[in-house]
């Protein structure tokens, strides 16, 4: 799996418009953050389907402008951490 593939999956979902729910205006807690509007359970299912994504690709997702892409990368890392060896856990950490 690549970061581009995971991001394309996130972008392909018709999401409810939740941008107004988050406080993204100047001085608000999520100022400048960009939301796709995906609900967390859907983001979790995309993460589980792409749990073999390499760490280098996860880094690209973590640097994404989209909130859900960053969340998805962290959820994938958690899934990988659960089944990783001690050496791999240190890399993930």
C-alpha cells in the first residue's frame, strides 16, 4: 500500500459535510486544519484495510494537510504496533 492509495480511498468516500462542526477559523482550536468530513468508524475501516502500509508511506500520510489522512496513518501504526516484534515496535515508536 502507498500513501497515495490510502489518500485516494479517503478522498473517494462521499462524506457528510462536517467542516462546520470543527472550529477551524482564526484563533480557534483547529485553525487551518482541513477536514474531509469522514466519520471515524469509516476512517478506521480504511486503516484496517491498509494495515500493511510501510512506515515510510505512513510518514507521508502524517504530513498530509487532511486531518483524516493523519488520523488514518496513526490508526494504521497502532494496528501494526499490536502485532509487531520488539524491534519493530521501537521503529514505530
